[in-house]
C-alpha cells in the first residue's frame, strides 16, 4: 500500500481560509475539519507526493500566519495510506442541509438528494467554501431570503464557487465569480460545469472588483463577498461604485466584534443595513445601496 507524507497544523477558525489556501498552493490534496465541537480550533492537513516541495509549504504557511496575525503554528508530520486518506477526507464532508433551500454535497455523494432542496455538488478539499464553515452557511442563509435580483450577480473571492452556484441555481441568473488565486478560479469553474451551471456562471481570475470581467458587467443587482473584515472595508467604495441603486450586498468572513468596523466602512459609501445573521460566532451582513 502506497504511503504519502502528511502535514497538519491546528489554527483558530478565523485563520482557516488563509491556511487552506497555503496548503493548496503546494499540496496535492487538502482537508480541513473541526478539532472539537466548540469550533475554536480547526485542523488543516495536506498530502505531499514530492518531498522536495516541503520548503515551499513552510514558506506558504509562514505567509498565512503573517496574514492572519497569529504565531506560526507547529507543523505535525506523519504518513498515511493513500486509500485511507481518501476515505477519511470523504467522511469529513457529509451532505449538509443549509437553511431552508440548499443541500451541499461532495462529489462522492452526488447521488444523494433531499426533497425540496436545491442540491449543489462541490469538489471537496480543493477550495474554501464547501459549506462546512459557518461563514459560507451564513451567506447561503442570507441568499435564500432575498428576492430574485433584477440584474447580474457578482461573487468576490469566489473560492469553490459555492455562493455563485447557489445564486445561479436559486434564480437562474447570470453570475460572475472572481478569485485572485488561479487554483480557486479553476475549481469554481469545474464545479459550475459539474452542476450544469456553466451557462449561468462565469469564473475569472482577478483582483476583486478591479477585475475587467467584473467591471464590464456592472452595475450589479447583488454581490457577495465572504473574505475577511479588513479587505472588505478596503473594497467598500469600489463595491458602492459597482452596485446598482437598491442593490444588495452580502458580506461575511468576520466575527461579531468586527461587524461594526465593516458596517461603518460601508455606511460611509452609501449602504444601509438590511439584515444580520449570526452563525456559530460568525457574522453575515445584508446591506442595500441607497
């Protein structure tokens, strides 16, 4: 039985997206799971087929620690049987009903349905946004409570594309997803094809609101951004420029203590608060452009 090198770190929940991205930039396969029911700590792990890439992994993890303002976590090393890793990864991503309308499932569970729910098949472990994280769930819950947008939709920092796919599946509207990482853009595009939504969802690599494909389709009736508090504040003015009057903006990726910072930045550029959701100590805001 072939054995593969396994590397793992334990990080706070807020740091999960950055460390998942770090592992995925180097590793051949990645998983992230809660360590305990408190959700305070998550374990992010990756397989390396080529040991010579270990230096690249260390560098990527150091950047992730700096970006999330935490001390560099200790990297646990081990080995795992290839078949055993696959089985464990699949078992950590069971089908998950979210809100009233959605069912998020992995490719290994594509046959599973739930009457009355819109099923989305996501390739687990390739990009952040499997539905496991509370911020993704908060965005999906916020999304299903909105009316059908009278115009295009943008998904900024699309990751796996799950939010873009959800909007397209729910309303059959045109959605543009953008991510600065090529691996995420590729994964989201593949997920759109796997769900039969490629004619509705276009995914591009680019710098958020500044990406040409995003600018050219403005103004948007709805935009989603599940990132971090500070980048969201930085992008507030650009979001206001690209949204139509009365357009909705769904924001997540931050704790309740950071919500005021995000809300203040967006109020300054013409947004008002419509609704607020709290899911497992994470906040999702629904804003409207005045």
